[in-house]
C-alpha cells in the first residue's frame, strides 16, 4: 500500500497542516528550524500506539484531550493488499485504509468503502424455510384441510411465515446489522420443532411422516452456517487486522544512523560507545563489539573474525546491492577498528576521504539490512546522498 497523505493537528508547530505524499520520492525543502525533522518524527508515531507527550510533542499553548486526533493518514491499497483479504465478501471494493492517532496513542483504523454484509446466508435460509413451509403444508393437506389443523401444525406454519418475513426485512443493503439474538434463537430452534412435529404427526391415524427430502435434512446445517456467520467477527474488522500487518513501517534515517565512523578505539569501549551507524555495520557483519574489545590484541583470532566479517559484507553487497559498485571493509590495527571503502577494482579508500554522500549511502545500506523490514517508508533527515545506481535496487 502507498501513503497518500498525512494530516497534522497539533504536532509541535504544525497546528493544522497536510502533507501530500502520492509519489515514490518526496522532498521536504525549507530553512533550518522550519519543522522538516518534526514532520519526519511525527510520521514514526504511526508505527505504534505510544502516546504523545503534551510537553514534548504537542503544539504549545493549546489544550488537548486524550481523544483529540493529532495525526491522520490515508493509505491507498494495491492489488497485493486486496489479494490478502480476498476471502472476504466484496473485498475487491476496498480502496483505502485510514489511520487516526489521538493524544492517548491508541491508533484507530478504518477501511473505505466499508465491506457490506454477505446476505447470501440469510437468503439461503429464506429459501430453505420457504421450501420447508410448502413441503409441510402439502403433507398435512394430503389428509386434512386448513380448518382441521392442530394447534401444533398451525404454530409451525405461523412460525415459518414469521421467520421468513423477518429475514426478508433484515436484508437491507444499506445496513450491516446482525440479526437480533431473539430472532437467531427462533431460527436455531425451528429445525428441531418442525422435525418434532413431523415425527409425531399422524395423518388420519394411519401414516407417520418418516422420510424427508434432502433440502429438509440440510436445513439445520444451513442454519448453523447462518448463525456462525452472524456471530463471527465483523468482516471490516477482519480486513483491518490483516491490512494492519501490511502497513509500511516508517524508518527514520537520522544523524546517528548516517554518521558512519571511520575509526573506533576498541580499548575504550567501556568509556566510549560506537554510534548507531557503526553498530549497524558490525551487526550486519555478525560482529560483537564487546567480543572484539576483548580479543583485539590476539592477532590470529582477531584476523579470523575480521576475515569472516568481510566475507559476509561482500556476500550481502554482491547480492542485494550488487549495483552499488562499492562496499565497506573492516580492519583492526592494534586497538583501532578501521572502516574503509573498496571499489570494484579492489582499490581501498579511507572512509573519511570520501564524500559525505557516499559515506551516508554506505550507512544507509547497512541500516536497511539491519531493519529486516519488507514494507517500509524511508525517512531521510537532512542527508546528502549521491545517486549511484545502487539506490535503485529493490
């Protein structure tokens, strides 16, 4: 699904604003402190049900209640989304998934158009009851006229007519109401009552009705299907639960994630921690920074670990990111962990000698690899990225 627009209703300086996002790449251009980073931060709140902080996140000098909607977003469904809910009646009509997030944080979801109720179960029950009615009347009329009906026979005829009439009235295309519990109970009991009467009805004290056509034998099964559907989970809620899992995750690629360090002193790990960008690279390479800090002075051991890490990096970059034309390379010299860049010809360059854009591009690949998210919306905050062919990889 694709994000189409987001509305801000009191997030920081955005008291009322709409961001149209119907495109593959959206650029926010503005002066420093204009609120670009705040917009990106706001989008990450759509990932979860965390509440907003009145002091930190909401517009100043304005009172909010927990129910006040701060963020609204609209996602346009694609064919894969509709395929995921294709088992639901008329699911092909669903086009939008909307999210509203109030101050309290609990997201509210809605699909549009709403799914209509499948009335085929009610119609099948009407058909079954109508057929049962005519079968029953035909049987008792074989030996009796209407004036001689017993009270039991009259009750069955009246009850079947009432059930048919109420079910017909319940089929309203503009209403999705479930059948009332009282009506459901009457429908549930009807098969037992008609069989009971048929089994004890003797015509002229000579014949007992003991053989029934298939439609009458299937009446109870079809009624069970109707009641199961009526008491099942609302189809719109079913669709929402499936589509919620398909919402792209908003990933913020900020300063910590893009500022890839070229050197880190492993001997000082207890005092200085590596930043997020370096940790992403190490985790992608299956390296434990704590373990490295403990073995950096054991040359043979550290060399083996770094060689394995560089092979894993090469495998990832030559696979999914084969068009990037560069890859990061790790090296440990004494206690210094060094990150360099290697091109297709095998030339090695100091990371800090390359452009900010290239360094951030390498950090971005590492970041995406570590997030393990198939459906995502990438939010790049004030990053200067180059346009190598690798950016076009799936």
